C-alpha cells in the first residue's frame, strides 16, 4: 500500500474513532505533562543552585584543618597556603589557572550608605582580596576592578599632589598617600594630599539577596536594585574596630567604591583586588604576609577532571572546601529521578489502556480488516496502519501534554512572582524547557502508544480473510 493511501486510511480511522482515542489519550497527556513539568523544574532549580550558588567549574582549596576542640575554643590547625603550594596546585593536570585569595587579617570599619539609605551606617568589615582576572566577566569596563596603586602594573599612574577633590576629577578623590599609617587619634601631622583612585569593591550576590529578603524588613530600609547601587562610595578605616581590644594603634584611611557583584566575592563582606589586601596585611604585619593565602581557586574547565584534581589536592595535604554542591546535585538528581519514575508509571498505565482500546477497535473492524486483506493488503500493511494510528495518537497527546506543562509552569511562576516573598536567588522562572526535553517528551509519548498498540496490531495482522468474512 502506498504511503499516501496509508496516511489517508490512518487519518480516517482516527477521525471515526476520535471519542475512543480522546479518552484513551488522557493518561498519556497527564503523564507527559507530569514528566515535562518536573524535569523542567529540576533543570531550572539545578541551573540556579549549581550555576549561581554552587558553581561546579571551580574548586576552592583550603588548608587541611587539624583543630583541637578545647571547650568552646578550637586550637591549632593550619590557616594559610604559601606560595610554594600555589605553584604545586598550578602544576596539577586538569587545572587551567590558579587564583589565590587572601583575607584581610586586620580589623577594619566601613562607614557609608547615606546616599542610598538616608543615613550613614557603621560596620565592622570582613574583607578579602582576589586576582582581578577572576572576575573579569562579571565587571563591566565602566568601573574597572583592578589595583590602581600597584607600581608594577603597566597601567600605574603615580598620584599627583592636590588640595581638594575637585583637583582630581570625578572618579578620584584627594586623600592620604596609599597605605599611609597614622595614629588613631590623628595626632600625627597631616601628610601631603594626593589624588587617589577609590579602591574598587565587589560584593557577593548573596549580600543583596539576603538584604532584600530579610535585613531590610527588620530595619525598615528600602529594597535595593543592584544596578543602581553601583558607584556608591564609603570610607574604610583599616586598623580600626568597634571592639576596642582589637583596634590597632594606627589606622589607614581609604575610600572604596562598589563597582559590581560577583558570585566569586566573599559571601558576607567585601572583596577588593588582592594587591590592596597584601599591602594592608604587610603594613600591620610582616613582609612574608604578602604570600600567605587563606584559599586558592582552581579553574577546572572539564568536569571529568574534577575528581582527579580533588585527589591531587588531597595528596598535597590540602582539601577542597565543602560547598554543598555535591549534596545539592544529589538531591536534585533524586528529585528528577522520582518524578520521572512517577511519570513513567502514569504513561505505562495509559499504554495498557490504549492496548485495550485497540483490541476493542480491532474486534470492531475485523470485517473491514478481512476485506482489506482479501483485496491485497499485506500483514505488514495492517500492522503499519494500526501502529500509525497509535503513533499519531502519541504525537497529539504528547503535544497536548507539553502545552499543559508549559501552562502549569507559567501559572507556577505567576503565583511565585505575585504571592511568594523575595528570598535569596529567587528566579524569574523556576523552569527550563530545552529542545531535548520537548523532543524526548514527544518520543516518550509516541513510544508508549506504539508499545500499547503492538499486540492488537499483531493480532489484526494475523487474521485470515476467509475466516473473518465467513464469520468463523
């Protein structure tokens, strides 16, 4: 039988038995909708959790801790990674590049926020320093994130004398020379002022999410739009502290400017180019403090290399920081697997129902099938017609299920946007519908319908024309 003729026969049979097929396809529609909905939900949550909260393309290496608990205190344990270890980490196969991170080990105060919140806030500052290249993709060129006070930088410009901020232009201020220490009580003579660049500061996206989700409500502050707080300036007093026992005898007065947000910044606090952190630590410590890092970021482009790199890190008596990524990935995988199984059960039950419907239709059409066989239709033609009807039913039911999943996802997102309060990393949409998910949903639907119709089609193909037409 020619393909065109067979297609017309299939279409006519579907139209003639549309009520039976509509009822039989309900289970397929529900099953495919469930499958597409929960798989897309899992993929959407995964993209947020493993893409923003726990990035998998980077490993943070920290010293292996050997702390000894003594009552409420933990004594001992390594706290730094020296330059020799950094070089060994760089030599590990699979590691593309190494970015050291250095904590500011000096107490410091941050004062500012009046231009946004209406009043200046004063807070102890937790800070660290990172290599600017680590966040190049996160920071636009309008407010660069680099070390302006590094004399070895090719872009370095020596600060010129000034008397007021107006002498320095819009992006600089008139202040003390870089890393200039002076007595905390300002008893020292005022040094000659020079034009300075603001220390470029980045903050973690966690900070904004936590602020907008809970902190602002507790204090009655306005909600922050991250795009509009860029450029905010504040004073930074390195060596000062609200805890009098921690304050140093001298301080370094600096000014910072928020230039961007990045998931690579310290979770709670501020992050600056590592050169500033080194100079501050050395100013209040020793020269060797410039090569004492609290952690190192390893960029591992290939996920297949992560396990081997982690093992090599252990061999260096270091360890990979537990970010929770593995546990999160496992929970998401279990979530997807459970609902995939539920969807498969629903569609499987629907396939059994479809098998009963086709058995009934074959029985009703046995006289018609006998005539077709008598006029020359082969067993293969009969099988193809039955399975073609099942495939067409699966395709239509699959499309309906996908549309239902899209509608349910849109409704879920609308409810979340309008009725669920903001929380850290709340996405605009919880769902991701990649092309492969749509294709696999359709294939899943067609395959189960064809599977359900296989036995009825086989029975129809084995009918003997003479026996059917004679009533035997």
